[in-house]
C-alpha cells in the first residue's frame, strides 16, 4: 500500500535523517559517500528553517519541477549526520524560470557550499518520473552497499539476468519487494552524462539499479524510507549470495517454481523466473 507523503516539513526532514542513519547502519554510506533527495509538490514553508536564499543555475533544464521543492543532501555531508542536524546537512531547491534556474534555501549553520555532486542524476530521475506520472512525491537514494557493490566487480554479475536470478532466490520477501528485479549498469564515470542517461532509462523499469563498480540508486513514490528499504532488501540478498560463494556454493536458494508459487499467492507480476 502506498503511503501518502506528509506535507509537514519537520516530518520530511526527520525521514531524511532516518534514511541516512539507516544507510549508515547497513554499511552503505561510508564517510561522505551517498546522497539523498526528495521532490515534493506540496505547500512547504521553508524560510523559518532555511532562511539563507540564493539563486543557482540548474545542471539541466527541469521544467517539470518548476514550483516544486527538492530537499537534497549537501556535498561532502555525512548522511549519518542528517538525523541530528538536518538543517546543517540539507538544502531546499525550488526550480524557477520554467526550471532553468532555482532558489536554494539553506540554514545559517549549513556545512556545504553546493548540493551533492550527483544532483544532476537525481534531477534527471525526478524529472523523468514526474513527466510520466501524476505523483506529488518522489524520492531518490544513492548509496554504496558493500556486498552489492562488490558483486558488481565480478564479471558474471555484471549481466543483469545473472544478477537477478542469483540474488532474488534467497528470501521470499525479495521478489515481493523487487518484482521488476534489479537494473544493472556497467561502470560509467561518476557524474557523467552517460551515468545520468543510463540511470533514467533503467529506473523507468526498475525501482533499484546497480551502478557497476560504484553503488546503487533507488527510487520511491511513497517515501525516502521506502527507497532505503529497497536498498536493504537488495543488499541482504547480496550478503546471502556472497555467503554462498564463500561456502562453495552449497546453497540452492528458492527454485524458480517456488518463486512463481510465491508470486501467484501474493498476486505479484514478475518476468524474471
């Protein structure tokens, strides 16, 4: 069931903090690695918590987002610090001028000059989702979970079909929460146009994708915490897979018919098994 997003800024900031802290707990955002953003078409009063306002160029035109609010982690900020000090580690970005520029709202104790270096990928994914749906809320997470990222360094796991059939076999919950499977991109230069374009394309079909030899990106129309849940489900599957590799691959996992039976029981459509 989709949970409608809150229109309370305090609660949105709290959820961003919880998301960053959980990613830290599952070893998915060492130091300043990883970034978070949400895009909301809600009435939010920003100036009280984020009184410092300046105009910034956007990395690409975002007409779909004009008038919406993006809450974004700052460049160099630790995601684990958002929970205790959200205003110091987050910015609110409101696209204006038909999405060609934006107003950036920050606090007096902000710890950064710019938003995350992956902002252009976040922006493109938000734009694409909002262009094709009527959602009033969209969340994007980039993280670097250890086991998923490690597997993407092994050639056979760079094949999307192989990655999915081997990771989605370890728990019934995995296919139920990732019925479209995991998208897999090859290594693409961080911050590049190729990475942005590949992410947009793959996230149209999947809610979570692996950036080869780099990390993952996940999205959700319901909450930033749901996007983190997807990272956790996929990372848990990767831990099972690495455990199996380290034990000589003696585990079988769920076989395809068992997975299809689970999906029939819970009315989940999938095309992987």
